[in-house]
């Protein structure tokens, strides 16, 4: 029967749990009267990865093959490129299972790093006015090529073992201004966020696989689901959203009442927030940004 055992070194001892280290360095500076900026760098490192090694099979029991990507203008270069290397277990080894959970470092180096930079500004140019905002950008790098070379079953069929994502940048701004004497407050927020990551899971049947593999897929499989897009390279449209609030303030003794009129997504943007990554219905939107709406509310503070 299939079994899974754990290497005692994974379970016991000091420093065995998964961990992450974060290092940061920043500088704050007042560039002029009532205007300050903050610049910071961040690096996050993950470690103590584990893998499940089916010791009943060896890396040589996996047969490599490749497939042609379909022709599609939305794919890099219009498609028709070679996707591989993809692995399929030798038919004689199907059903041989004896799993052992070990540290990935027992097989080779595995990394996951994140590097990012933040730039923020805080300004109070006059009484009753506030402007804040900033830009944050960063990228993730992962690599487990050395591990998958010895334990192919530890990843997807065609694991992209080295990934450097694009730099993903967020922009966020807010501002408020209270008109003196009439106590009317105007405020707004704006955000610009990266779109969802795009992958493409292509269902390759035996007719597509066999020319390269030299046989049909093992285990009686009729097809293989293969990602044909390098992760971290394609993203959907950015989400840009502007929200506004108009508030009339009433003050009496130690209480304060605010009559608010809010407008969300005032530009009525319709950016896709999630989409279908199955190639048969590729990039069909699953959800979009909520449409423009307004809200009237009252807030009483005492």
C-alpha cells in the first residue's frame, strides 16, 4: 500500500521549521517645511523547504518530452513555440509508491527571495490639508532546478524551476482638505494595482504528446495538463480606482457629526480582478471591479 514516512531530521531538532528572514533599510527626510519622504529597501528570504520523494522510483524512471504550443496571438510570439521539458513516469513504474518527506537541501539548493523598494511622501502644505502617497515595487525569485533534477515528482509535469517575476508596482495616494469656516471636508483615494498573473493550462492529448514521448501517456491517461506560459511574465490589465468623499461636519459641545456622501470607483473602471487560466477558455473574466456606486452615511462621535 502507498505509504509516507518522514525523515527524523525534518521533525526534530533546532532550526528545522520553515522560516523566513526579512532585512530592511530605510531613510526618512524632511525635504521642505511640512513635507517628508521615506525610502526603504526590503529583502525577504525563505528557507527549510521540504519535498516528498517517492523513493520507489528514480529520476531516470521519468521520460522527458515536449509539446508545441498552439498558435494564438495572445501567447508570446504568437505561440507555436516548444514547451518542455515535460516528464512522464515510465509505465512499468506506475503504482510504485514509497514516499519519504525530506529537506530539499538534501538534494540541492532551493531558494525563494523577494526584493522590494517603497517610496512614500507625507505633506501637510496648509492647515486642514493632508496629502499622502507612495510607490511600492518588488519581484519574487524562486529556483528549485537542482531539486527537481533528482526528484521530478516534487513539481508539476513541466515545472518552470527558475522564475523571476516582473517588478510588480503599486501606487496609492490619498488627500483630504477641510474648507475653513463652512466645515466641509473633501477627500479622495486613488490606487493603481497590478493585474492578475496570467498562466495558461493547456490540455495536451496523446496525439500531441506521442510524437515527442514516443508512446502514449502512462497510467492510461488520456491527456496531460501543461502550463505553456512562463510564470511571472504576463499580467492582466492594471486596476485603477478613484474614490471620493464629501462630508459636512457639525460640531456641538464635545460631539461631532459627519454627514457623508461617498462615491466609489468614480471613473467606473472595469478591470478584471480574476480570470480563467484554462486554455480552453483562456482569459475569460471570472470577476471584475465593482461598478461605480454611491453611499450616504452619518457618523456621530461623542
